[in-house]
């Protein structure tokens, strides 16, 4: 990740904050946003039969979709 590009997107001051907080570490930034938001969408879209379609849509395996559904039950 180029810090100049980050600064263009979030501003120089916020980039400095990121560098102070996470400098020297590897920071993974997921493409799909927050997992909790993704999981909520999956729960809303689940109709009892569409595990395979949700897995494909969200680029997850069916087992992961089932894990998300199971967590909701708890």
C-alpha cells in the first residue's frame, strides 16, 4: 500500500494517525467492508434454502455461511 495514495483518500492527518498507531505492522484491509455488516446481510437474505447462492455471492464457502447462521441462533 502506498502511503501517498492513502493520504489522497483519507487525508494527510489521518494517514499520520494510522502511521503512528500501526507503523511497522502489517495491516489487512478487507475489500468487503465490516464482517458484521456482511453477516447481517446474509441473515436477512437467507430463506432457508439458499446457502449455496449466498456462499457464491459473498465469496465464502457454504460451511462459513452455516457458521454465520448458527451464530445467530445463539
